[in-house]
C-alpha cells in the first residue's frame, strides 16, 4: 500500500499565499487544493486496491497471485474430494494432511517425511519407552521377501515381528510370524502399515479385535485389551 506524502507547506515568502481574503488569493489557492485532492484520491485508490488484494489473498491463504494457475488443479482436486467424494466421509484435515505427505514423498528422500500431531506423539512415546497399545511389533513383507512394502494386500502382508513378554498381545496368544489380515473387522488390504498401526493402538483399557492367520490355518479373531506398555 502506498501512502502519499503530504504536500510541502508553503513558505511565508510564497507569492501564492495571501493573508487577506482577496479574490486573487482564492484563485491562486484553487490549483493547489485541486492538486492535494488528486494526490489524496490517488492514494485512496491504492489503498482500496491493496485492501482488495489482501482480501483475495485471505480467501485463498498460501496461494500467491502469480501462481494461481499452477495451484488451480490442487484446489479443483481438494474441492472435488471434500464436496463430491462418494466414498466414506473424509475430513478437510485428512485431505490436507495427505497433500502434505504427498509433497514430501515427491522429493524421493527417505529422510524427509511428514508427521501428523498423532504421529509425533507416538514417536515421542516410543523414545520414552512407554506407549498405549497391545505390545507387538508389526511390519510389512512383500512376497519377494522385501520389507516395508506398501500398500498391504495379496503381495504385501502385515506380519508380527515380535511380541513383548507379558504384554496384552502375548497374553492373548499373538505370536511372532502371525499375519494380520483385519482390525476390528476391517480388512487391512489397500491400507498402509502406519494407518493400520493407528487402528491397533489406542487408549489403555479399550479393546481391539485382531484377525490373523498362522501358517495354513484359517483366519482367527482374538480380542486384546490395550494397556500401557513399558518397554526397556
């Protein structure tokens, strides 16, 4: 926003200024008054333009005017998902979080990733050696033997790597090598390890039902009561 400088005050010696109220003095002051009005009105126009630009920026926070065309597909996709998606309801926060994750994944850098507030809290709990859950370590394995595959499905299984002795998972009978196929009746196919772990974890005292496969036996359900896990 440009603020115009006020016109300089005329000096006492200025021939255009008269102490008396003569008609000649009024005629000489008219051009000066007109110039002041033009400057003030011009400054007001700049102020209105700046205010309009600010309102536009506020309506689309984070989108620079010069990159509006670049971001248009993003906003179109965001609107389509939040207003017209026909599947399960999604929250605006969920969509924004996914967009941020996608931006960081596009870097192709394994050391750059996005952590939601819940993820960050879980990471701190892990560092402290205390968390709420069932007390089992899970990871994904591909049919080719690779680890860390995604998404889960027919070629990528979610397996129990280890169970903490005395933890709820151990008491319920879950063992290393078991393959998790569903959580609370919902198949893990198409999901990720992180998303599935978020469903397995939960407040102490609540119950989660794990469906797993052991060897060639048919799937089996076990109800596990979550607890505070203290890991050495």
